[in-house]
């Protein structure tokens, strides 16, 4: 039984340059995620891809049935790898992700993908709440700039603002190099 699972969250076409909802540095994020994926495949680690699909055709991105909602070729799932379809930021919400992890005897989850401030954050917190030990690979996660109450938040600040509290009490936050060397 694999003790660790790699969870790749929402590495989908709409987040890449030219997509409907570009995420900062997404090509670098995906390249690092692909390195983690190659390592996991070689090591026999359980790999689970998570794909987000919006609830309607009028959504700004990840519209059902569109190329933008498909997993990017950089981390294309193999036929033997699970793909979890979700409709909310938390990858556990109304999916079979928890059962998959428990049935496989997983204790540790390594998480990467996008967006850091939404789905990565929500999934990491939920994983820990369900009793898993979480590692988040910072440079294999991507954030998007945002704005609130007249304050613009650049992507790199958004990334740091969400990874800092995860590192404080939820997860071990590492680089791709550290994850691969560890």
C-alpha cells in the first residue's frame, strides 16, 4: 500500500497563457508539477489528478466540455491514474477523494497545482482536518493576483499570504527540489 499520494490540483488549460483565467507563472508551476509526477510514477506513489469543472456554461473559466477545462498536457494523466472531478475549491467536497486515499492506506499527501489561494488552500486544510500529513510544493503551485476593498494584491504576494499560514500550522511547505531530494 502506498503511504504517500501526490495530488495534482486543477492544472488545467484555462490557467495557462491564452486561457480564460491565467494564473501567474503557470507554465513553471506545471513544469515543476511534471517533475513531481515523473518522480511519483517512478517511485510507485499513488497519483491523483483533480479537475475542476464549473457548474454552468456561463462561468468565466472551466466551463463544462471546453478545452480550457481539460488537464494540461504537461501533466496528462495515465489511464491507470485517478482523475477526481470537483465543482468546489475543496477537492474533498462531494468527491470520492477521501475514500480513495483511505482505501489506499495513504498517510501523507503531497499537494501541488492551482490556485494557491483557492483550491490548494482549501484542499490542504481539509486533508489535515481528515488526519493526513500534508506537504505543499510551493513552486509547483500557482496564485492569481486579486483585489479586495480597493487593495490590489499581486500574485507573488497572494502566494506568500496563503502559503505562510499553511506553513505555520497545516503543512510542510517545500520547493520542488526539496520534495524530490527528501
